C-alpha cells in the first residue's frame, strides 16, 4: 500500500492501494476497507482514487460520502475474510 501524506494533519487515512475497479484504504486505527464499483459505485470509487492520488481530501470524503459501513472490511493483512 502507498502511504497517504495527510497534508492537513487531521486525516484518519494512513495508506491506500488503487485497483482498476476499487480502492483499498487503511485507516490510522489499522482497519482496512475495500471500496469497490460493486459495493460503492463507480463514481464514488473514481472520486476516491483521484483524492488519494492528489493526497488530499480522502478522509473527509469517506466520512461525508463513502462511509466505512458501505465498504468491505478486510482482515489485518488486507485480504477478504
């Protein structure tokens, strides 16, 4: 996974990994979630990819638009349970 710079100093996001149809996000508490076209919709995932790449706004977007509850929680190794 790629480290998230957290330029504001307030982000809950620690790292991310971009896939063709999904994005995996690791939070500071160690939890890892997979946001996918299937579960979250293509527009949401594409916005998240852009925010991750720009290194700003991803944590805010997740808290406001793409809640953890709408994603698939992965195990501590980042794989499906």
